[in-house]
């Protein structure tokens, strides 16, 4: 049976968990990582989330993967070759490790900026956070064991939030803060 989708109230330790893992990544791959950022719902204080720490590692180029793959493996993460998203390389914790998703993306890529803008916008807009959390709970109940359906059903609201975030970024002159780690 597939793993159930579980959304939980925000936990302060997610920030500490990220910092610990981020420091291990920085020590392991050094300057190959241009940025190491806490992304996703666990990076947004007060937002209920699946208890999975998402980390974005920004690199100059995704290839050759050998430049960083072994470094991730040394600190307990494996490359998920079957990832269908060609804009990133995806790493997961080894069995028994703390649930972590590492998204390696190229500097300046649309997908890397999308994650940072989405995070930063929600950090400044609590009404949208509550709206997003409410939807996640509804979808958790509806798609408890259907991860792909859960993700797809969130997309209309994510795109609506990103439409607002785009306007906000223009009004504020948004650009990403320095790397989290």
C-alpha cells in the first residue's frame, strides 16, 4: 500500500532540521552549491505541511551530475533517477533517514526562481497561507493514498498564488535574499 499523505500543523523544528541538513550539504559539496535554500511549505512559518523538509540546491549546471552526486550519497541521500522533471536532479533520504527532498536546480532557471518566489510571497501573506493549508487538508482527506492526484489538485491554487506573487514581485522589486545556508 502506498504511503499516506499526512498534513500536520507547522513545527518550529523544521527550520532547525533544514539548518542541520543544509550545513551537511554545504560541507559536502562546497562551492558547487551556489545557493542552498529551505523551500516548500516547511519553510513558511505557520503553514501546515507534510512533514518533509524540501531543500533547493542551486548549481551552475545540472551536468555532469558526478560533480555532486557522490557528495550527496556520502551524507545519506540517493539520486532518484526516475524523476520526470528534467529541470532538476532529485535526491531523497536513504531508508531510515529524516524525510527530505533535495531539488538540485540550475542558477537562474525559471524553476529555481519559482520556488523562491512562492516561498517568499507566502511568508508575507498569511491569508494565502491559511487558504493553502485549508486546501491541503481537504485534499489529504480526499486523496489519502493518491499522491499524484493530491499534487495535481493543488495546482490551480498554486498558480493563482503565483499570479498574485508575480504582481507582488513587480510592486516590491522582489529578488531572492542571500542563500539560507
